[in-house]
């Protein structure tokens, strides 16, 4: 009897030990599963994505009227879409072998991009680090803040590095649109041509339409404003692209002392403005066919220069008589 009782006690002890290991494995598995879950559900609710790298470079993306970069510049929409795609669909490709974990964690610590994702409130809903790529460049190392377990992540429908989606130069995030406007929010447009003042005009919202007025009084002009044309102008400038931003040079800075070809100001309902000065670029004496297309330098109130083709700029360069009935 005692022998049977001892055997029963031994079996119970072994069962308890086995159950303990089972529960421990379950907890470990649950922790690993949690630490490998980098997906952000309902990405349309994301209001902010903050990124900083080891060099101290910061990119702060915030969703306001549109996505903004570092509270200053409109963001480039395709890049925002690509980033949200990663946040929503990123998946574990595999868990690195234990003997490789220490090396991977050190590599992540040396070159990581810290990513904080916010929805509502001041606390991030997810914080993680994006490291380098695997040797075959098909996977990207991720690790959650506070964890020591790295993962190799991928997009199910994409082959390549995910780190490239977390670009750390704020200039790359900036919109290439010179104008990117909600036309219903445009309250007033002013276009001044210092060298052709009789062509200058302003458009101002009056109820459901826009009135056009000249900057100079034209006493013998009894033409009526064509409101279809003022609306067409407003709707044509919702998106106007540029060629590229330019690094400031002495030659460009000297332009500020010259009279611009055109002086454009857009005022929104909330009182914010977009101001741009335009200067024609010098033409070569023997331009190629490509160079023969006239281009303009643009100067923004942020102190930056860009270049734009005349074909893109034609949407803005109307004259006052463009808005008048021709009968």
C-alpha cells in the first residue's frame, strides 16, 4: 500500500512539474507571439508616426488637414501610403535562431530606426525598432521596445527591404506639389505681374462664386465677370506639381533683390496663406530641344527655391481679362 502511495505521489509531482513547464512554455509562446505582432489595426485611425535614427535625425508625420512633415511641410502622399501599408500588413517571416539573437540585437542597437505610432492621445499604441536586412535582403529585423527577442519581418506581397519605407531624410517626405489644395477652402487668390500690372488680378469668394477684380482701375472696361471662368481657374489649381526643390546658391539668393515675374498669394478660409514668387530662368544661347522649354524659379515664404516648367505653371498664369465675358 505504501509503495503504491509513494508511486502516486511521485506521479503527481512529475505531473505538476510537467504542467509547470507546459504553462511556462505557453507563457513564453504567448510573449513571443505578442512581441512579434507589429501590425497596426485600422491604420486610417493613425494620427502620428514619429521616427528617429541613431544619428538623431527625426521625421515627425502628423495627420492634420493633410499629412504634414515636421509640422511644416505637406507630405508626399505615395510615401505615406507605402508606410501605412507596411504598418498594416507587416508579417513575421521567421524567428532568428537563439545563437544568432545576441548578434542581431547588437546590430539593431547600432543602426535602428525607432518608430512610434499614435492614434488618439499622447501615448503611442506601438513602439518598435527597425534594423537592417537579412543576408538575402528579403527580410528586415524588427524588435519591440522593452523586448530582447528580434524578428525577421516581411510583407506578404512584397520582396525586399522594409527599412526603405522608413526614410529618415525629411526632404524625401515632402510633397512635390507646389499647390495641393482643397478648393472649397480657398477664400482669395492674388496674382500680381509687376511688369504687366494691367494683367494683375484678384479672385475673392462671394457666396457661391468668385469675383474677379483688377489691381489697376480700367475705366473703359464695362465687361462682366464670367463666373464660370473664375470657378475653372480655382478648380485648375487644386494640384500643381513642380520639378524639384533646389539648394540655395548665391545666384538664387540674388534673385530676391530682383523684381519677380509674378507674385502669387493664396488665402484659405482659416487665414493661412501660400505665397510664391516666380522668376524666369536664364536661357542658353543655343538651347537643346529639352532646354528650350521655358522654366521658372519659384521662391516660397519658407525661404526655399524650386524649379517648375512653364507648362505646369500655365494653370496659374492667367490674366485679368481671362475672367471677362468676350461678347
